[in-house]
C-alpha cells in the first residue's frame, strides 16, 4: 500500500489580503506558518513518515513543506522543487483584490475565471513584470513553456505529465510521498487520481494546511482517501 499526502500550503499573505496570487511569490502569513507546523503534527500523530517530498518553486509552498517536515522530524528526506507544481497562473488578475475585480468585471465573469475548468483569465503581455519570463527562477526554461495565463485545464496539462514522468515512478519506489503545493495544482492531481469529470472538479475545494491522504495500491489506483484534520 502506497500513501500519497497532498498538502496545500498554509494561508499566504495574499490569501489574507484576498488577492489573486497565482505565480506571484508571497510568503506565509502568521496563520499560514501555524497551519504548516500543525500539518506536520497531524502527520506525526497519524504515524505518517514521508520518504520523499515534492513542492513548487514558490515560497509559500516551500516553507509549508519545510515547516511541516520540521514539525514531523523528517527534514532530512529529499525535498524536490519543480515549477510544474506551481499554482495556476492567474494572468492579468495577478495581484488584484478579488472583491474589487468582481466589482469591475461582474460576479459572473469572475466566477467563470475562478471556477470553470477551461476558461483562463486575460493573459499578461510578455513585457509585464508579472510575466514568468521576467522572473529569474525560470531563466533556464523555454519561454514558450511559460504561461501568460492558465485555466485549470491548462494547469492539468502541465501537472499530469510531471505526475507520469516523475511523481508516479518515484512513488512506486517508496512507501509514502508528500506533495506540498497549491490549491489548483493539487486539484489537477485529485482530478486525475479520482477520475473526476471536468464538471465535478470545479466543485472540489482543498483546505490550506490540511493533509489529504490517498492510500494507493501498487498500480497507484486509489483505495481510500481521508483528511487528517477531519480525523483528528
């Protein structure tokens, strides 16, 4: 039996300020740090011992992984960072207050951008400072692979190949894996693991700082899933 732990980062500063964050790099809030430590304790209480951990290249996820593993007493395991686990890119909405954006564009349009499967927000121009081609952490990547905006479908299109080429083979070689990432990159994995439809995944929410555990058979099919916070 394999165990896969999906952990959405703790509350970030921009979560607290109700802003669209996406690929913008912000740190955890005080509450988010508390959530990260608590997530590690929940894993410890459940007897979970990750052999390897993966995260994005964004600080809020990296710090959640680090603080959670520290609380769990497993800082020594490999921690691998990859941009393909980044949050969905919110394009021109990045940095905007969600309530103010709804006032400007209307609740219905913002709801479509936020919750539909296939409709992305307006894209960023290449010369916009918020575009990832202007961020040094992506300097070694093909600029054509860097998004100016993304829908959840687009996010799935970059997360799923990473699952197939890196995450699934690594999980096959270990007993327990932790992935500390973001609401939408984790929803992409949930869609794949549970075989959810495009419509069904739009209603799925993943709470910050709450380890979601999947028990998988040797073929990585889901046998059982549960939230550690709900079980505590």
